C-alpha cells in the first residue's frame, strides 16, 4: 500500500469542468453521510468557445486556465490522491483538447480526466442517489435527468444502483447559441429549438419510457434555475411541470430578449442559456410523458467525490477492487477472454514490474494488471493482429469507472504487447513509466506464449538507468529454447529504439 495513501476521513475534492461552468466541490464522507466543506463555481462558458471547426478558441482556453489557477490555489494543501478533475462534453468534442490539457494540467497541478457521456451519467446518478433524502421510496425505480451545457444525461436506477445510462449531445449552451444567437426570444425560435432537442433525444423514448420509472428527478443547473423561477413566481412549489414551462416560455417571448429577462430567482449569468434549457425541459416532459420533475440534490461533482472515496476505500482493503475491476471482469466475460491465460500473463508482468520499478505509482501497477486482463480481448474479432483489435476495443468500449484518457492508455499498452515498437514511438518517448509497463507486458506474453503453467520466479528484471537487465539461469534457458529465442528477438526490437535497452545474460 502506498505510503501517502490518504485516510478515508480526509476531505476530498472534485473539479467538474463543464461546458458552461467549472465547479470545485470539497466534501467528506463519514459513516455513509456526505458533508460539503466548500464549493466554488465560475461561469467559464468553455462550450461557447468551440468554433465552427470544433476547436477551442484561445479566449475560451484563457478563461478555463484562469479558473483552474484559482482552483489550484484553493487546493494547494491537498495530496494528489484527494483530488479528481473530470471534463465533459466540450472537451469530448474539442479537436484540440490534447493541446488544452497539456496547458491546463500544469496550471491545476493534477491530472484531468476526460470522461465519456455514459461515465458522466453514472457519476451523476451516484451523486443524486447519495444526496437525495430518502422518503421511504428509495427503492422505487426512478429517472434522473441532468441538462448540461452541451449534453443531456438520462439515467434509470433503483436506490444507489443505476441500470441504464445515456448521454445525448444537446445542452442549454449549444441550443441557445444556435437558436437564439442574437438574444431575441421568439415563438419560432423556441419551436425550432424543441424540434432539434426532440430529434436528438428521440433515441431514448423507448429505454426511458414511463413504464421504467415511477419518479423523475432533475439534477444540476438548468433544472435548478427553472425550479427557482417557478417557486419565486408562485407558479409551483419548485417542481417542474409542462404548465409551468409553458408559462416560462410565454414570459420569455413576451419580454423578447435575453437582456430583459428579469425572472425572480434567476441569476444574471444564467440568462443567456435559459432559453435552451427551457426548450430541452419542455421537450423532455412532453415526449417522455413526465408529469412533474422534482429538483434533486446531488450532481456530477458529488458523484466524483463519492466514487473517489470508494476507490480509496478499496485501496485500504487487503485486495483492492473498485468499479473498474468489475468493468474489467465484465469485459473479459463479454469478449470471451481466456481468463487463465490472462491471469498467467498478469502474474508475470506484475512480478517483473515490481522488481524493475519498485516505487511505481499504484495507478501504473493497476493499469498494467488491467491491460494483462484484457490484452487478448481482440481475439473475439480475429486472431490476425488481435493486439490491434484489442487496442481499438479498449479505446471505444463503455467501461464504467474508467475515463477516456485511462482507456486510451490501456489501449496503447495492449497495442504494444507484440510486434514492432515504432507504433508507440511517441508515448514511449514521452513516458519512461509507460515504457516499463510495455516491456513487462511483452516479456510476460513471451514467457506465457505456450499457454500452460509458468514459473513466476524463472525470470527477474531490474533497472539500471535505461537498461533493463533480464536474468534467468542457464538451466532454465537450456530447457526453454523457444522462449529464449523470442527473448533474444525482443532484445533486438528494443535495441532499434532509444527508450530502453533489454539486456540478456551472456
């Protein structure tokens, strides 16, 4: 267990880099109860900074970096294991997201994970399910909706367990920019926005039909803003209905322009995105036959903290295991992975890695283990070039608990399990830690190539600078000539690059 593993009682921080706002939440879980310690929010409008080519503008980038610098100041006393930063739809879409992340991560001082839409939905549900007060109906099936700046998430679940989660590429920022670009609010604009929202959400009509839930909850900004407007105006007690939304939309059209929106309870920074949010909400209630939508406590940021706490709790156990381990096991089952062979490769790779990089980060050890577990999933597609199929699947499959960036690292690892190394030239040169992971996976695959019982102690590996010194006894070499042949070829493959040198006994 790492020496600096945070205590389960330590405060945890979540950074939600949304399309409209960046939020920093600091919270604590004790005895299963969540307590907020601090909350900061800045209207960054990152999603409004995507140009027609899908590139983040420098102006939007600068706003994001300035906000992250202020968050970093608040988090200067936090250890890395106490913080998790996630980015959502805008950075999923941005073609220059890697350039943004290369600038943003040093400013924040921590890694930033771009998460998939379904992973965002899972985390939103975790936040709502944990913070929503129980009223004797916590096991009733419920629908949770979250309208963000550029995406809308819908999740079905019971209690704290989600069953169906989906993300749709329509949000209050993108819809407001497209259908109310000059700030004018017209009936035609609202009708066009509702048609566009309905076209995007139509795929969800069956999986999220009323037959699957008994209560609908709305999370996050748009729902909260509309709920406050309706309550402050005396239209409802805060619950959102089709009648209440029609009143809101009619009032917007009557006022005629975003600048004249003076609803009681409406914050100034939400005026520009309110029309898009209203259009999506009305479309949802009408098309999904939702009689009333209740504002919910909890959102993505709390879900991130809860998930981080569960990861830390897993690491404090003798055998770490969290939702990512369950995802890996499910992927092994779905793609009919030879679990016995995967376990053999895992045992060799992790033993060699522990010898060569004894002070490796725990995440690097776990990533290597997961890559071993899934390195042959591509065999379900084809035996030819199965490592390429494995890498593609890992890049694109839904794997709850994993961020897109972590899945990409796993994909690069399994891509490197065999064949030439030029295909990984850039990541190998950029990260010595990654190079050692690749080497250990390749050596383990070679050692286990006969797909039978293996002696974990037959090979040993130690690092000396960029030299990887592999050791084995002459007797073992004499009794395993085919493996020795493959090891010599492996040494030649590494000799053609400038990252590591694999040296075998003379």
